[in-house]
């Protein structure tokens, strides 16, 4: 028996909307986990913009070295053509 003042709402949701709601719930959960991980970090663990600039420069340096050592120079013309 329902109590006086209770409200019951029946919603008819199509399959596409159900999938959208599941996707929202999944990403909301992942976002909450990521925010919890950030909150749990010590101040020393938090990276600054300068830290990311240094990492980016190092990655570019490594990429250039790999390109030089692993990719021989590619000719721009076919052999025998002038």
C-alpha cells in the first residue's frame, strides 16, 4: 500500500536512450575515480605546467633521435632520373 504523498513516475525510454544513459553513468564513474585519485595525491606528486613542458621537450628529443637512427634518409627522386 502506498503512503499518501508518494509519487510514482513511469518513464518509457527507448533502447538508444538507455545506451546513452549507460554511457553517461560509465563516464561519470570513471571521472569520479580520477578525481578521487587526484585528491589522494601528495603535493609533490602533482605535476606543473613546467613539468609537462620538460617532458614534452624530452619526448621530442627522443623522437628525433629515433627518427635519425631508425629511419634512413628517403630519396626524393627515383634513381636514374634527372
